[in-house]
C-alpha cells in the first residue's frame, strides 16, 4: 500500500498545497472584517502571536502524525489506536470536512456568479441600492446559486480526481503564485485611492485601547481556523510529504504565507473601505456589496472586478480541494474503491448537502432549528464544535499518548535535524493548547 501511494513531488508543491488549504475565503473577507471589528493593528499583533504560539505546535503535531502513519485522517487513528476509542477521531474529522465543504461551496458559488457579473458589466452604473438588491435577489433565487455551487463542486472534484501530484499539486503550484500576484496588484491599486492612508493606518497602527477580551478570543479563533487545524486536512496532506522533507520549516513557511495573504487582503480592502466611507465591520457582505461599488468608481473598474472575484474563486478552490481530499482519501484507502469512484461519490454527497445550505437563503429560508438556518447549522456545528474538539484531541493525543521517540523521529528526520524546542512543544501540546482551544470552544458555545 505504501509504495503505490501518491505523494507530493516537490517541497514547493507541498508548501503550495498546504498554504492553499490554509488560504481561503476566510483570509480574504473574514480576516479584514475581524481586524475591522477589533481595533485594527492591535488585533493583528495578537493574531500573529497566537498563530505562532498555539497554531504552530498543533500544526506540527498533525504533520508528525500524518507523515508517520502514511494514511488518511481516519486510517491514521485506525492504525495507531485500533482497539481504543481514539479511532473514532476519524469520524469526527470526516464529518467536519463534509459539513465545512457543504456550506463553503455555497459562498464559493456566489464568487463564481460575481466573476460572471464582472465579465458582463453588471456592476456598471449600478447604484448602491441596486447592488444590495442584486445580491439579495441572487442568493434568494431558487436556481442560480445552486447552479454555481454545482459548477464549483465539479471544478473541485475535477482537480482531486487527477490525484495528489497531477491534480492537487499541479493546480496549487499554479494558483498560489497567481493568487499572490493578483492580491499584490489589487493592494497597490487600493493604496493609490484618495484617503487610502487612513485604511493603512487603521490596519497597522495598534490601538490597544480598542482591543477587548472578545477581540483577543476572536484573534485566537481566527488563528486556529485560518490554519485548517482540527479538520484532518493537515494530517492527510502530511501523509503525502516525503520522509526527507523538514516538517518544521514547511510549517513555518505555510504560516508565513497564510499570514502574508491575510495582511495583503487587508491592504487591498481597507484603503478602499476608508476611501468610500464604508463601515470596516460590515461583515461577509463587505465583499459582495461594498467592493463592486469601489470597482465601478475606479478607472478600468471592470478589470479590477474580474481580477478580484477570480482571486476569491482561486482562494476558495485551494481550500475546497484539500477538504474534498480528506473524504476521497478515506474512501480510497479504507473502503478500497478507485480514486475516480471515490471522487464522484464524495463530490455528490457534499453537493447534495451543499444544495440544502444554498437553498437556505431562498426557498428553504423558513426551515430553522432553534434560530439557525440549514447553512447556519452546518457553519455553527463545524466551526464552533467539531474543529475546536478536533484541535483539543490532536493536542492531547500527541502531548500525552503518542510515542515521544516517534514524534522526535518525524520532526528531526531521524535525528538529522536539530529541534531544540521539543520539550517546549510537548509542554504547549500537553497544557497550553488544549486549554486555549477549550476557551475557544466554551466561548463559541456561549458558555464563557
């Protein structure tokens, strides 16, 4: 089984794929919105601190487990803990990946519609009110958003079908540099707008007086979710990393890439927000309601709109293929079915759930459990419960139960590399990370 298993062909390919899984829609609309909500630069500093202090150790532990086992997220615990309750960890991971990809496809479908709109001059000469009603008419339409969501899932399936090296690695090596170039171009353009300096100051000047305890918790949550921790993606991708690659250096590069893209997104969005007097904390709608206004008032606005929504679509795709791969790898390795069949089955399952999420803004908007729509339920359970629980379990497992020598072997490539901070890493995994992630969990459940 090990010999026939696909793997990443190069270090750059592994970093592009892992960074792609971390860089998603969250970096480009959620991160700037969180910064906007929580006092600008102060939030950014706290976020970077948590990414390194908590994100890095948990990421390294997922990497070590995945590469050591050489199996998918489900198979890893089935191999390491065949007779204990730990093997059910794989079920949690599969559930999380399925639920996240279901509602993620909905938003990604919206970005495709907006790519189409920007190609067809739909934002041209539309007033603010028209843009608002354009967005709400679209998401409540019974067919259009479903069509785009199916197109997005088909694209995701197409890439995953080709395999790790010929599919995931090949496309992320193309998309990640392109995504970087697009966001830099948009950032430079945004900085030339009148009043742009206010936006730059807002992003980079820390106002600690405006950072509340709620903001600190949001920074911790954002750092945790941004790196794809606890959803089986890192574990699955790590199983495709060659044994001679340095896991510590890969994880540091992934964290740098993820944070850099989030900051560049802030540079691309905030100057425009301040130049056009938009509330910096206007939430997910920031991307679909406010930016089209910005584009139509710029020279070559249509071109900027096309570039921006293409950028969003690529960010969504690099994340969606990593989530789909978690499910496909399970079917291929645990159920022993062909990759083609596994990809079709996985894509169809996720698309069906995704259609329910998409319709929850239109024909199914009356369907609620508590006060949550179907989309809201999928988002809430995966983001607020499954991911933190997954993160806590990974930390506890590697900190307390996983063989220390095996961990050291994976992180130092059989003693070839120096890892001076192993004791500190273990300490963080045993005590610090589970405690901090538990705080996220209790906070998101409204208990703290």
